């Protein structure tokens, strides 16, 4: 008991981070609350054994399985009652007697043993992820690394999270991703102790979850983009209920809760296609789902032109049936129902809606939305779930049930917590990872409609609790980053948007602002790039996809070819985007043809009239982007990009040429340094 008592006293009394000089070589992210580094190291060998108590068996099995692939060792597990008191081995123990915080843990390493203790399974799992980061980066390899030495430095760590909700949102409606991609993301989330995957399953671009009562929701026209949009087949589809169960089980093993989102009453185009009688008007065009960027050409904006009709009882019966199935599939506490970006004028323009509002005594359309939200919330509460919606629904907060949790993307959390709502902070001004992280002209696939730059520094210095009173702080459930898949569609592009920003997210979710150090984080971050390399996860590098430049000396007012050697940028079979980003000068640049050459032979080309100009609006075509592909990659060939260009009305034009190849098979190869 003396050792345990000492741990608890240390947990309470130590400043936020304690370390010796040797700790500079240890780069755990998120940084532990306290850590001391001792002498010596523990070696994991083919003779190692994991000892655990009964409560720790699941985590022990996970750890043994994880270690087997890179080490080649099948590490046995022995269940013992006195695990914590053993002198040798890898020891895992869970007990309420330890009185450790929720998801907190202690990790002790010396020459003879590794001891991880926690009061719950989540804390024990978090301890194993710190152990994972103490091992060489080769531990992330998919194949056995025979030459590696699997040593763990002697340390003493006491750790606990700042926020309970440490989340990441994956939008699988605008672009569908396979369960293998989702699993890979959960692997990365687990490594960095992120514990909530917000699963945006439905939107105007597709319904992505099987509902057995309504199979028409996953018909071809509600899940598959038309061939005329030239979208790869893997961007369409849906998850069967068995696949959802598989993902939920995979998440639970990794201390992750999946929060499903069924977005209503706006963003419901697939519902309207399958059940037009549930819409508020007669709008039915087009009779299939379309890619996000095509929405404007049909509707004049990106929002559903036919939201659900809040006056119809059939709408609530329909949604009740859907949420019955959703609630049974997901084991977590929360179900997200969206509620954002409803075009209220589409309700207000209907006579039957006006009459309904009059009958209910509603004087403004926001009251009608609250009526809808409260009806849906009641449905979810009756199923034992806590309802959650985007903070758009706060426009009529006085009529909104406090049983609803809020996800704050517009502005900050203050408008929600001041009114007594529990909330998750996910502001677009800091934590939208589809927004540029460095340079708006670097060719990375970002939503350039936003003017802000969500850099590592900006993210790292964000804390939604910083300006709140103590009572309001308690209402902040946590923090989450969102990745919308409208622009960054390819998995490689999505990875570049998410990493390393996801690591910054993990640290600000784990530590309060007062206990962070940006320069120290940058230093530790450098040691995580090799780890991401082993995981075959691409990440952002300064300069983005900039491969070359043009200047007045390169141009004529007559078309002429410009060429760039892109051999180092072609490294696998895949789809590629060549971009021409005007940066300054009196003249734009016309483009009429772009070709990809392999040893002087054209292997792909895109012929269309383009203009390298200032246009960055999401809703307008970016004609300065050209699509190419590599189908028979030759590692010994020279690859060249040739573009036929001309100065428009003059040659005073400067810009960046960008080139980005996304492998057909994600997570198999990364772009060379």
C-alpha cells in the first residue's frame, strides 16, 4: 500500500509536469500530467509475459495482439490476483481502490517490470498507449521488424485527461469511406487518446447506414453518385448494420465511443428521394444524390431545397423508427440529430406551415424548429439516449429542452453554456480541419471560402473554458475537430489536412491552456513524424503541394509550354491533381491543356480552358485544377508535367504550380520526403 499511497500523493501534489534531463528524449503526445525519468530500461522479448487481474483481461489481450505484429512475439497472458505486487513482467491492473481519476492511469517502468494501473478500463487503455509511444516508432509497422530492439525507458508517469469528450468528426456522407479507412483512423485516435468518433452518416450527398425498416434509404439513387460526375466507385456506398456493429466493437476495444449523426430536418435530400411525401414542398430535382460541389448548379446554394415538414406526424413516426434502429446499433450515450442550416424560408413560404404555426401560437419560425427539435429529443430520450444538435438550434433557446446537448461550431461555447446547455466545443474558427492550415495557395485540398488559417499554433492556443466562470466550465463536455469531406476527398488529402493537427487536438483536449507549451509541443511533434511514417499516414509539410512556380519570365501572351520535373512526386498508381495558383501580378494566366509524361510519353492529360486567377469560392468551379492519373507506375521512369499557358492580357503574373498524387489504395504507401 505504501507504493500506491505514494503514487496518489504524487498525483495530487506535483505540478503539471515534472521531468529530469533525460525526459527530453521522450515525446509522448498528449504530454502527461507528470513524469520522471529514471535509469535503465525494460526490454520486451520473446520471453516476456503479460500479467493482469480479471478486470484487465480485455486490455491485456489488445496489448498482446498489438505487440505481436511488429515484434513477432506471441506474448502470453496470465491472470493473477496479485498483479500489482509482482516483481517482473508487464503488469496491468484495474481497481477502484486506486482511486484514480476517470481515464487516468499510472505507468511505472524499471529494468524488471512495466506496471500500468487504473481505476477503469479506459484509463488502463490510455496507459498502454503511452507505453506504445515509449517504444521505438517501428512498433507501428505492419510487418515484423526483426532488427529492432523493443526497449522502454525507465519512467514514472501519473496522468489524467482534462476533457472527457476528446473527439474527431468523420463526414462519410459527402464522401463515403470503407470500414478499413474508418478503422485506421480509430487506430490513430487511440494512439493519441482521442475517445469520441462523431460519425456524420447522413447529409444531402448520401445516406450511409442501413435501416432495415426502410431499405429504400440505401437504394442506388440515395447512396451512389451518377456516372456523369465521374466519381470513383469507392466514394459511394453505405454501411450495413453488421459493418456498423463491427466498427462499434472495434471502437470499444480502443476506448472510443462512436456518436452517430442522422442530420434532420435539413440536409435530408436522400430522405426526400426515398419518401417525397415527408418534404415540405414539391421540389424533387435532381432525382439522385450529387457531389457537394454540384449542389449550387441545381439549387443555387448548398442546402436542401426541401426540408422535412415539421407539421406532419408521419415525419416523427418515420424518424422514430429510424432512431429505434440507430439506438440499438450504437452503445454510446449520445445520438446527434444535426439541426443545422435549415433554410427557414422554405417552411415560411408554405401556407399549411403558416396555419400550423398560428395554431401553435408560434410567432417566429425559430419556434417551429424548437418544436421539431423537442419532438426528436423526446424520441431519443425515450430510447435512453441523450440528444445532441449543432448550435444553430439555439436561435430559440428559451423553448429548447435542456436535455439537449449542443455542439458549438458557430462562434464559441459561451452562448450555449450561459443558457445552461452542456456543450462540445468544435468552432470552425479553430477546429475545422477542412480549412487551410498554412498557405491558401499551397495546393492542399482545403475549403478556401473560409478566410481563417487554422494553424497548429492557433489550435494549440485554443481553450473554450479559458474565459468562462467555474459553473459554466463544468458545462463544457469537451472538444472536437471536424473534417468535412467535400473538398479533401481522397484519403491522402484528408490525411494531410488532419495530421499533424490531430496531434495538437489531442494535447489541447488533454491539458488546460495554462499547462501547455507550444515550443515544447513542436519539439515532441518532430519525433512523431517517423511514427506516422510507419503507420503510412501522410501529413502536412511546409509548402503543401507546391512543386514549382511561374513568373513573368516564363510567360508570353501566346500559348507556350511550361514543364516541371515531377519525378519525386510520382510514387504509385493513383489520381493526381495539378494546380495553378495565381499569387500576384497584374495579369492572370490562361491554361488550355495539361499533360503528364512518362519518359517523354503522354500517359494522361486534361484538356479544358482554365484560368489561374483569384477565384477561391467553394461554389464556383476552380478551372485552374487539372485531373490526371497514373495507372502503371514505373519507379525507374522520369515524370514531367507539361502545361500550355499564356499570360492573359500581359505577362505580369506570378504563381505556384502544385502537384499531388493520391494512391488508389490508401495507407499502403506515403509520399517520399
